[in-house]
C-alpha cells in the first residue's frame, strides 16, 4: 500500500514536483495515475537527472513530457500549472524573454494535456 492510499480520508491531496520525480527516476505517467484525483498542485520544472534539481523549464532536461501530459489528461487534472524555475543567472534585461518563453511552454503543455493540435 502506497503513501497516498494509506490515508483514510479523501481530503488528503498531493503536489507533484516533476523535477524531484525526474531526479528520482520515477515514471511520471505511472506515478501520476496512482495519485489520480488527489493531485491538486504541480511544480513544473525539468532537469538532467543529475545530483542536483536544476529547475529548468520543461523540455530543457530529460523528463518525458508526452507521458506526463497524457497522465494529467487521463486523471482529469484541471488545476493551474505551477512552474518552479530558476532564472537566477540570467541578466535582468533577459528576464522578460524568459517569462515569454515560459508562457509559451505553458500554453504548449496545456495543449498537450487537453489534446489540442498545433
């Protein structure tokens, strides 16, 4: 019996951190299906499965975003996509471009979750 199933109440909810899961070499698809409707918060970020959680934008690392979005679609996830990214080394004048890129990535992820073609 897993942690999420050990709660007697249905009011126990879960946050899925894509970077931590990727770093731990967890399969997003399988694990998100286990969590199911209890998923209420996400931390969208990517990394290279190294010793450090880099908090890269999705698609910049090794996470399987096709599988992750398919799982989110199948469990009926409809809450906001919460990004957890580090832009600390970017020069200040580049930040608006990084924000625009993140917005575009978020729109693509939403299309992938809700099966909208490009």
